């Protein structure tokens, strides 16, 4: 079973996403960027689903750090910023995928996670 890291400061969002994916993935959850960086260095996931608005470090900064410490691990932006412009901006910033909050479809979430994992090999 593949491993997914979820980084979100909202306990409710972490809990909801973990419930949605726990039957398909081993799940590691992190409430902030610092704990995610430390945890991901110890237990490398197959993909990361990261909120953009994190305390202490924005998701785009976390993306840069993860590119240094976990090269090749795809990172999906997970955000309430749901316009087409937001999606384009985040993908241009280097995210491998994009999922908007709230998640309206389990399959949409699974499709995006699967797509980035498959692309990463």
C-alpha cells in the first residue's frame, strides 16, 4: 500500500481526508510544515497533500523545502483558493497537482493522488 502525507493545520480537514483515504493509503498526518519536513525525512511518502495556508511557513515554502529533502516526491496543493487562476498559479509554482477544498468527490481526490503518484513512477 502506498503512503500519503497530509499537511494541514485544520484538525477537521486532516481528519476528513484521512477518513477518505485510509482504506487506500498508509497515511501520515502533520499539523504544520516543520513537523511535516521532519516526518517526511524519516518516513518518505509516495505523495504529499499540502494545505497552502500553514502557520509559520506557506505551502509554497514547504514545497521548496520538500524538493530539497524528499526529491521526487510529488506534492499536491490542497487549498480553499479554488479559482482557475489559483490553480494555474500553484501549478506554475511547482506543485504536481491541485485539489480544492472542500473535497466534493472522493473519486476526484483519488484520481489526482493516483495521477501524481503514477507520474512520479
